């Protein structure tokens, strides 16, 4: 029933034309066992376990993996042979037998930084709130217009933001191609469009103008266009101005000023709270300031004695003689120097047109500290001559401004 190993091998080879297996590798010990088993019966053969390790046929992919592993092992062995000196030595690609190859990459050679930054700037949002931008009208609709401001989307200006007051001839005033400056009042929406305003820009420029005028003590003429319980209202470069009744020369019949022009000065200018307060009385005071200058010697009556100094009447205006500018000596009481109703002489040391204030000084008229307390009459009599000596000090102070 059984067949020998030789007959089994012959039968296997006779099946078809398949590729023969590679020669089996059998150890010497295994070979002797096989020879001994050939003389035994088929039952003995079944009891024996023959350990045969055939060589597996390897396809090309398996061989490539093994070859790659062998190269990796060879590289690891080479790395183990490196000395510390070799590790510290700078790597040189000019040495022979090197396995490193430089490859040209786009990032290293073809990258244009200026073009990259330009692309970023092209996508940079244009128009932060409060920013002034120049643009050109590109489209007009019934409820507003579109202005090209150089961004990825035009700016939109609602009709009410196109100017001050009511605009009747809207399409005639804003023609296509009209260049104008606008103020961004709302940043970009989801479509990249900002809301701009010509009206807001006009008002900002008006606040800047009146702030500068107030600082310089300028006077302006305004047309009274209304009144309320507290005073009069007027228009100042598109801004709503208010004149309190207490700041009028004659506040009794103040309603009669509507439709008339008044010369006023700036009493309070606050762009943040949009508060613009004007004064007719201050305008009269500032007009008197026009004839005054630093270092000038004035003569006036003491109107009031306060804990911090004296108020002196300058003929319609009042000046403050502060205790720090009274004398270089030490005093116990202000009343031991001057009293109410007394006529004195003093130097003008400060002119603040914005606040409507005049500062006076008598300490500069003293030849020695406390002379005004010791011999007040002499200081007042020689005030004119002594004022000439201090003129150079005020001239230098004026130049340093």
C-alpha cells in the first residue's frame, strides 16, 4: 500500500510542467535517519517524524526588502565604526565615496519672498474703523452709493452719510468717477465690504478746527438759529453750539437774538461728548487781552482777597495775583500786603486765551526778598523803572515757546 520516498518524488515530478521546487537542504543526521528508515515497514515510517526544512521560494518583492535590510545593517555597522573625532568633524560633501546627494527643491531656490508678501498684502483687510481713505464713486443707488477704496470689495456709503443736512440733488452731486475722501465708520462684513461716511469725516475735521481755534483764543461770529430755556443755539462748521444765558452780555431778552450774529469765544470744546459751549462775555474779555502782552506793567484795583491770592480789575477783565507770585519773602497774611479797593501795580506774567485767564506778578518788582512787605510804597513808586529790567526775562520766555 505504501510507497517509498523515491516513488513519491517521481510521482510529484510527473504532475504537469510546474516549476520544480528547489533542492531540499537536509542535515547529515537527517540523511542517515532516512536511509535507516528505508528498510523499515510502512507502519514504522508513519511513526517517525522527519524534520525537513524546505527552502521557501521568494518572489522579487521579498528579495528587495531583504536587500534593503542588508544595506541598512551595513550602514549601522559603519556608523558604529565612527570615532568621536569623525562625529565632531564638519560634514563635507566633496569627499569621495559619499552617499549623500543634494536635491534641488522649489522652496529653496524658486521661493520669491517679495511676491509672497505682496500676495499677503493683497488680502489684507482695508478700512479699519476711524481710518480716512481716498476713493472713487463707482455706482449710485437710491439709498446710497458705492466707493472704490482699493479693497477686494467697494465701500458702501448710506445716503444719510453723504453729507451734512438734507441732500436734494443726490445723483447730481455724486457723479460716477467722483474722487472723494471718506471715513470708515464700520469694518468689513462677511462680504469684505466696509461702511464709509463723508459726513463723519466733515464733522471730525470740524472738531479739529474748533479745538485749534479754542486753543489759540480765536473769536468767531455765529448766527443764532434757535433758543431753549437755558440759552441760545447756533451752527459752527456743522457742529451744534450752545451759548448759556449766563454767558450773554444781556441775558434778559435772549430770545430776541435769534437770526442775529454774535461774536463769541470758545468756553468748552469736547469732541468725545460732542459738547461745544460758547461765550459772548469771554469774547469781550479776550478782545481786551489783545492789547496785553507778557512783561507789561498794569495798574488795577484789588477786587477780592482770596486764600490763594488777589483778583485785580484790569478794566473789564480781571487778573489773578497768586500768593506764590506776590513776594519772595515770607508773609503771615495776604491782607498785610494788599487790601480790597487798593490800587496796585503788577507785571503780566501769564496770558491764557483758552481759559481767559491773566496771571500777575509783583515779586519780580522787588530788589530784595520781602521788600514789598517792608517798603511797599517804594516798590510801587519805582515799578515802572523796575519793570524795564525784567522785560528781557519775558522776551526770552516768549521765544522759548
